[in-house]
C-alpha cells in the first residue's frame, strides 16, 4: 500500500519547507530518557553511544543553507541531539560517528530532513510546513523517481516514529509503515541474503540493514496488534537479525533494540493462546492447553529479564514494557465466558497476574521523566496509553469472583494519571521555553502559531488523551468510594454517551484498543 502523499514540482522542496511536529529540545546533552526518574537534565552518555569530533565536510559544492530557514550550525546541533538523545529512545538508526550535517544532506537527504523535523524546536505551524515538504520529497523521489537506498528507508523510519501527534488512529501512518516494508523488500533486506551478496559488505552496513528491518517489524507489530491481524514480517529472519546484532555487539544501544523487538515478539505470541483474537472477534472460549501456554510465556518473559537490573533508572522503561507484556498476555481472559470451574479458576488467576502487573506499572508511572516525553517515539506513548486502558478494564469489568472494590482500592490509577499528566505539563513548559530561546537564536527558522495550532502538537494531544481517560473513568465512579460510586455507576453516562455496562460487559465488542484510541483522540480535539 502506497502513502497518499503529494509529489513535488521540482527536484528539491527543502527550501520551501513543511512541517513535522515535534519539538526536540536543543538542551545540552541531558538526561532525557523516558525511564529516568528525575525531571532535571544531567550530562550522560546515553547508552554509551560513541561520539567523536566531526570532520570537515567533504561536499564539493558547499551549500548555502539546508533549507527551512535553518542555518548549518543549527542543523549540526540537530544531528548531535539526534545521536545523543533520540537514539537512546529508539536505537534503530545509528549515524556514523563522524557524520556532518552537510554530508548527511547529500548522502541521506530524507533522513536529514526527518532529523531536522524532530530534533529542532519548531512551532506547530513551522512543523506542519516542514512535514508538507517531506511528504512532497517522498512523493517525488520515492514514488515518482523510485529511488531506493537504505538512507531513504531510515528517513521513513524516523518520520514514522516521531512525525504524527495522532500516532495511533491515523491512516497515513499505516500507509507509511507498509510503504517502508515495501521499500525494505525492494532493498532485499527482509530475508537472509545469499552468502556472496554479504561478502562485499562491511559488518557495519549489514548491521545497519538489520536495524532497519527490525524497525519495520517493530512498527508493524503495533499496527497488527491494533487491527487484530498477523504481522507479515513475523518470520525466522527476525531472530536471524537479532542473533547477528548480538554477535556483533557493535553498539551498546543494540541491547535496548533487541529487548524492544523481543517484547513485541512476546506480544505477538498472545493471539495463539486465544481463539478469535487475530480477527478482532476477541475470545469467547479458550483451548484446553491455554494454561500451559500462558505459563510458558510467563516463564520466557521472566528469563528474558533475568539480565536486567530492577534498580538502574535507565532500565525502568524495559521493566515497564515487561509489565505491559504481562498485562496484554492476561487481559483477554476477561472476555472469556467460563464453561467450567476449571476455566473460571484460570480466568481469575490470569486477572490476578494482570492486576499485579498493573500495580507495578502504576507505581512506575511516577518515575517517568518530563524530558523523556519530548523525545519518545509514538511506540512508547502507545504502550503507556495501552496500559492505562487495560488497567481501567480491571477496574470496571464484572466477573464472578472478581472483587471490583478491592481492585480499585489497591490500584491507584488516578494517581498514575495525575502523575503522567503533571510530567506532561512540565514537558510542555520546557518545550515552550525552548521555542522562545530558539526564536531568539534563530529567527529565520521561527514561524508563530495560529490560534488552532495546538491540536497538532504531540505533547498537548497526549495530555488531552490522558485527561480524557481520567474523565471517562471518573464518570463511572472508579475514583469515587462508597455509595457515591454506586449512584454514578447506575446513572452515569460517559462523555462517549455509553453506559458502564455496555463497556464492562464480558460480551462487549467495544473493549478493544482501536475503539478507545479513536474515541479518545476525538475527545482530545484530534
């Protein structure tokens, strides 16, 4: 499937600009990990990515400007920040240690543009302008001229990861994901190559291709789970690439990359346990060996995390994803209509596992860093919202033997939502301060927002989604104790105009993430 993007009228549309959205701070190398416990910025070596002084550009014809009203020194800073900050959140694109902005502009123009879009503090108006230019470049060079190289694929990957504030319910994002997969197929990096084709390549080039392929797999795992369909890239080649990167140990960030991909592999095993999960019918019955399958996946998850410290703040994100995988593994059991005592026991046992993982996630939500939200790709934000929605089901669903009142007492979801909202508010203030500083330092790249621009901002969109989840739960009395709660549950109608029982019922087809993301995005002003 090809993305519906406009084609450019001339060779280079950079000078005319267009928008992307996010603002990345041009702070000094700072502690911006989502998993960092502190909101203050501190110098650090993000996952020990090697950093060396840049060599002078060897471009034969010096370029006066990279476009968008951006001077070269600002572009150089963006490349530095992408390497030292963004890569720590999404380690699928590693730049050469001696790369310069001018060289990247020539060698990988789409990746260069994408990095400027995400790693420079732009207003929403300016970001939208840059994004239109990038769309035109994609249309002209990739669709019309059919240019195919690893740099173009990496540019698409960066664009997909950070480009859209409406990161989930978006047709264009899905189109771009499958376009990236098609480009990866054309480049021949979606299957094990013939031996003679790899001998001429350096190990670093092979690793670069493996990371790009795994990025495509990673994206599609989210998209496939969202729409209840198999991931077309779930082949043995995924493990082949993982094994290759483990043997190479080229960069310390590959440790994080491998963990991220393997978590999605675990979640990809979930539909095999539950009948009907892949075709979005959800499950009404389970196979006889479901208990053994669930135990096996839980054991594999525990073994997988055996080399990850509980205490290191940089690894908090991995433990959050571990709890997310456990939640996703057991949550479908809340849809089961038990036909025997054995099935009922299994259902309640799974809900207990889901409950325990939700408790740990809620406690970890207080450690998210405001800076991290500025740099996180859509995948991380999607995981956080998925966990909030999944946890909310445990506080609403009515199952024989499941004590809703006790669950609500022991999962302080309101506290987690308030904490995340507060960190997001801090992140938004930091972004505004950086925009003001950028406008003074580089007025040529500044474009003021109009009155309706904020709806296109990632942080504010995310704030509205979090607030909508909190308001929705509050309307059902989840945060209200005692008799007040009972009255609200009996008479309350949510902002979506539905009764609690229609959502909380075992048979409700509405309890799927696609429905909630689309509804919450609409409520959030998307």
